[in-house]
C-alpha cells in the first residue's frame, strides 16, 4: 500500500509558476565614504574596506549604516543592510523643510541645521547633503562645525534630524492643543 502511494506521488508532476518580477526599490542609497583600512600583522599587511552608506525614501525616512569587508562591493552591500536597520522617521513641514533649527553632535563633529524659505534649496556639503537629500528635505540651510570626518558629520546630521519635533507633538506631550501653544 505504501509503495503504491509513493509511486503515485513520484509520477505526478507538480507545476510551479515562477514569477520573476523585479522588486521595486523603495529606498535610494548613496555612498558617504569608502576607506581602505590596513591591519599590520606578523605575516604582512591585510587590507579591508569600510563603506558608510545612507539610505532614504525621500519622504522623511532616512538611515545611516557602515559595512566592512575585503572587497568594496561587499562592504557597500553590508553598509546598506546596516542602514536599513537604523531607519528613522523625520517630520517634514509642508513636505519640504524641517520644523525648527537643531544642533547634532557626534565625536568632535557638530552640524547645525535650520529650516529655510521655499525655493532656497539644499545648502549643505558632502555627507550632510547626502543625508538631507535622501530624507526628502528640499529647503534647508546647514553648517558643519568642528571635525570634518565624513562618517561623524553624517551621524551628527542624523542626530540633529532625530531631535526634530512638530508643534502637534509638543502640544500632545504637554496635554494641550496646538492653538494653546
């Protein structure tokens, strides 16, 4: 009886529909920095690569990640995976700028961000520009102070963006309405 069942199962052909639809990229990615790291050992020098990546959807979602590997593409891939794990949501005013000015610090790098009038554009450089553009901010004025290490500047920018609060959020924390503020 069991042999007959096994034969029936093996003779039946199962058809599977394989659909290979390309996945839509929800998040854009940018390289902030790629650096070569050297480890000196008894046997000689070992070279590896470190890649700092920024990912964002252009609608207020942004994250930073760092990947290390023996090859650059592999380090970039790991950096993107790390950035996807560290996504934060940023409140946008009218879908173009931030609610208020803020200062973010990481190491000796300090980044000042200020909201700007419509049509100003993104006034930022290097790592700050990469983070701000992928966050979807269209009008902003920034100033990088202190250290200009790309990784720390990007992290400081993310810290400044994390500290953003809307008027509705502050009113909710205080137990009042937006008009009372």
